């Protein structure tokens, strides 16, 4: 996989003396690191999001609508038929529950890791 990425994104990858080649290697490794960290974070968030008992169906919908879809509280209030202030508070509580679930997942990973 790494060889394919190098061939695809770096022209003349064997020319280590060329500052442009070194710069492209740095950009490629940085980009790969960022992408992998985003995937890891998304996986952890997804695991906490669907974990049994972490969030109710309404809380999942509220967090998804707010975070993933970027809907304002006023729009969510119309969807759920509740006041924006009520949904804002429920969103904050759901966010706290999600944060605790992520912390528990991280603690579990530390216990399992060698």
C-alpha cells in the first residue's frame, strides 16, 4: 500500500537529494497520519455512539442531526416538536453521555492492550 501511494503521489521517489521530493514525502506521511487518525476517531465515536445503553434513540438522532448534519437547535426543535432550549439541554446531556462512553472505551482499550 505504501509503495502504491509513493508511486502515485511522488515523482522520482528515489531522488532523496531533491528538496521537492523530501517535501512530498513529508506531505504524504502527514496526510496519511491525519487520515488514519480521523478513521480511528470515527471508529471510536461510532462504537460509543451505538454502544448498548450509551444513548437513547432520540439522543442519537439529536446528536447526529446537530453534529453530522449541522442542523441548528431551532430546526431540530421543529423536527422534534419541542422547544430549542429543551433540545439544547438534551443535546448537552447526550454529549456528556457520549464523552463518558468514549472514556470507558479508552479505559477498556488500556486494560486489554499488552
